[in-house]
C-alpha cells in the first residue's frame, strides 16, 4: 500500500485518541507512511510522525469556553455540539504534497471542522471517519442511551439542557448537509453494534460502513507473571482501568457498591498506579468492565494483549470482544449479586485452563494480525 495516511485526533488520550495512537504504531511497524495530527504533545513522542498542531490564543480560549458551556447547560455531559477548529490544521493539510493520501478522522472536537471535508477531498484526500461513538450521527451526544431521535431529527433532545436543544438540532442538520458534499465518504466502526445503529441514523443510513476493530500492537509487550487463579481463591484482585471509574456511564455506582458490599474481591484502579500501567496489569487477575454504555473499550484489547481475562457487561460492542472460553459477559446494569453469584463457576472454569495467560495473548496476537491485514486491505480502496 503506497498511500500516506493522516490521522486526525484532538487528543491522544481517551478512547478515540488511544485507538488512533495504537493504529498508528501498528501501521509504522508494517512500513506504512502514517502521520498523526493532534493538539497533544509529550509522552507519545517516542513514536515517529506525531505532529502537534497548536491553536492560536483565540482558538484555545474559544474552545475551552465552549467545552465549559456544554458541560454546564447539559444534564447529560457527553456532548460535543459546539466546537472550535484549528486553521493551522487546515493549512497543514492543504500544504501536503500530491500523491495518494488518506485523511482518517478519529476525534475532531475543538480541532477539525467537517465543513473542510469537501475542500480536502478536492485536494486529493480520500476521506475516512472512524466512529468511536455516536457523535457524527447525532446533534453532538456521544451515546444516545434509549433515545431514537437521531434516526429522524434531534428535536427537543431529552438528554440535553433546554438551552442546548435548538443548537443540537441545528448541528445535526448541519452535519447532514456537509457530509452530503463529500463524494466518496467512507465510515469505519470498531463494532457491529455501532454499525447497526449508524445504518438507522438519518445522517449515515446511505453511507457505506465497514467494521474494523480497534487494535493494540502486540510487539514489545512482555507477558507479566501474576498469581494464578484458583477455584477456591479467597481473594480475587480485579482491575478497573477507566480513568474516571466512578462516572455513571462507566458503571460508577456499581463500583462504589462493590467496594463496600463484596467480600473476597479486591479492586485495583489503574489511575492509582500513576502511569505505571505495567504494574497494574501485573497485579490484577481479572479486568472488570461494568460500563452502562460503551463501544469498543481499548482496555479490553490491552487486557488481552497481556493475558488478563475480562468480565464485561452486555453493552454496545463489549460482547464482540469477549471469548466464551475465558471471559464472562454479565447483563447490564451489573449488580454485586449478579457478579458474586456468577463468580464461583467462572473461577472454576478459569482454574481448569492450563497456561491461561499464554492462551489469551496467543489468541489476541492472531486477532491483531487479522485486523491489521483487514485495515491495510481496506485502505487500498479496492486496488490490486
């Protein structure tokens, strides 16, 4: 594949940013010319071709103000309706040389303006969007919960504060019109669950949508030795990898309840390891993902990369990532009683699997290789 791929992600943290960074690392390893354009700069510099595009003072102030207002006026804070873009980013993209090139957008909030898409397509870019949530198909909310208005029109949004309802509707209509201007828009989603939702949406129902899972690079990560799981273990160390583990959307109420009501389970939080992620993965025996809403959590990929089994809720794309051989799917919302009732049989099952960690990592390495080849084939756009 001789196409140069430009990934756009406002940040390299959070779900979309981490997914973009891992995809970039995988492509670099495959010899693909890959570049990430982001507002971030810092720890990720160990990877090549990460370009930090700074905003001017006005753009920074305006972006922070918009973020504050949306969080203040919405009853449901996962909204990205108003956004401030970076003109320097547009200038950088327009200054790129001719030749086959792809603009792969992961997170555009307060960074990229989708009204530039048609202009950049005319400049020679193939346009690809990865849906890490529902934002592109709604008026700005990341997850619509039980609301179906995105299938028709986001009028009188039940999830937003009253001062945001008209802007949300206008934003949905604006996105619809701007995306129509792109002649060959391609959309990718990491989960079949989100593809099905997107195909029902007013904005994307007539768009070609492909499912390509997120990926964690499998090179350079050593399998950590950890205490094996025994059927009669008196204490099981479960890890919670969300950076905001008490957030409602991440099952925060359940986590609080589990901390006080369950004997025999010790919870360890990734955020308490202060950047020492390898130590976290070494200490835990099972990863717990009790999300109320989610698409394709990166932490599940990372758990499998290092050989940790996962207990997750039957939500979004989570079940698609779990194996019935060594993972456990629990109904949502997860309760302490549901977890503790299922745990004895689950621990017995895990204890009977020889070389459990090696099995998980081996399965994931095969999965990662297949996904890598799928992405490379996809980016050839049908070329032989």
